[in-house]
C-alpha cells in the first residue's frame, strides 16, 4: 500500500490521531493501554483511531499475547517521516501532557507490567 499525501494529511487532521502519531514518534512503540492512559480516552476510542491510522498505512501492529503494540509502518515514505519528525520537534506542546502521563507510569517494563496485565 502506497501512502499518498491526501490520505496522510486527512488521517492526521484529527487531534487524537495526530497525538497518537506524535507520541509514537517519541516513544517508537506504544500499546493501546499506554495510549489510553496517556491520552485519557477510552480504549474503544483509542482502538478506533489506531485502526484508521493502520488502514491509511501510517502504523503497523504486533501482538504480544492479548496486547497489541503500534509503531510506524516500515514502508513509510521519507517525506512522511520528515513531516512527522518536524511536527514532533516543533510542536512538543501538543503532546506534553500525554508524555507526562507516560512518564508518571515509569519506563517501558514498569508501564507494561502496570497497564498490560489483566
């Protein structure tokens, strides 16, 4: 699937989806429960936005037991990576509260144990 600019920008036109992408840009990979906690929104809403980001070709997922972790698709075009990187670097205020929530959860092993165990 080739990511075209129109799909890319439409996908990022939603604040929640943009926040998810910027958080993943910083963290490299996040699970649904981490995003739910960081963004303070329900799991079904997070999952719906993640599905849209996956469908447009921005994200891919990997399963670990019953948990699903999201990261950027390996075939993401360079231009899209550059846009995401520049947006992340120049708009930290958009995700600062969510990053703070993630930081409060501890590092990845602690976070994973805290929110991905049920």
